[in-house]
C-alpha cells in the first residue's frame, strides 16, 4: 500500500524519517512529502495557501495507479481531508495523527507572522501535554528540522464539497482513545458534526504527546500499518 505522509506545520518530509523504515519493513511504500513553500522566504511563498498544499497531495495521488492511504499529522490533517474530498474514490483511508477531521471552511490556527512567514514558535508555545515526552535531545533534533511556513497556510480555510464522509478514517490520538472521543465529541461543535458524519471512523490512543514521530516512531508506524491494513 502506498502511504502518503503529510507533515503538519514547520516540518518537511524529514519529520517521518524514523517512521519510514518500519513502514517499509511492513511491506508498505511510504511517500513523505514536503509541502510547497516550506522554508522559503516571503518573496517566493506569499501567494501559497492551503489549496496549494492540497493540490500537492492530489498530484501524488494521481501519480499512483492504486488507491492510497493519506496520513496527516496535526495541521496536515486539514490537507489530507481536503485531498480526500477531491479524490474520495482514490483514497483507501485517511489517518489523522493527533488531530481531527476539519469541517468545511475551517483553518488550522493563527500564529505570529515574522518577515512575511510563520517561523516555529518554540517549545514553550505549546501546552505541556503536547511536549511532555520530548526530552532535550529530541527537542534539539526536532528544532533543527523546523522550517517556516507560508503566512497564508495556517489561517486559510480548507474547501470541502464532496462525499468525503464515505472514506474510511482513523484517528491516532496522542492522549485519547475511542471512549474518550465519544464522550467529548458532541461538545466539539462543527468538528463534532464532521466526525459524526463519517461512515467508518475509529480512534486509537497512541499514548504520546503531539509529535510521536520523535518520541514513539516505531509505535506510530505500527499503528499506521495496522490502520492501513497490515
């Protein structure tokens, strides 16, 4: 199975370096992506929005003869869901890593723009539950991999219009399993409505912070492989 790995904000394809070998060992064909404009100055990235990121994923789907699995981490979940919306018949499953399916016209979040781009805001920006399992060595390594993102991408609304809800979906959540999500989902507003609209959706707890690619890469790969069907 071809598994397209979509990073969230501030990371490129290298985010998945420790996950790829285990997926390959399980017989999959992982394809980690670097999204348009990542690490580029405002002069070349100011016109890039989330639709360009979705288009990049759709292009990879179209380059593959068989159905694919999309894996979206964090803000990359918006991109994965947008691509599944465009090619629902070509996507065997969407796997969200510590994020949830976005409703139509929702953005990722807002961050400070510096020199026309959005740099990584630093580990202190994130709540403790996101980073508790990243030791100093992991943080230093991850920080060295961070890149700026185009200013428009985090706030740009994802456009959704087709029958994406019939695409099988898995949520791999850092701290929540199926029962925890089911207990809270009705309080999520439009996000809860989006979750409820999916015909086939399961939730699995990773037992990690927000970046299991660094803290638990082998477990993350195993959970992705299982969700993908192997």
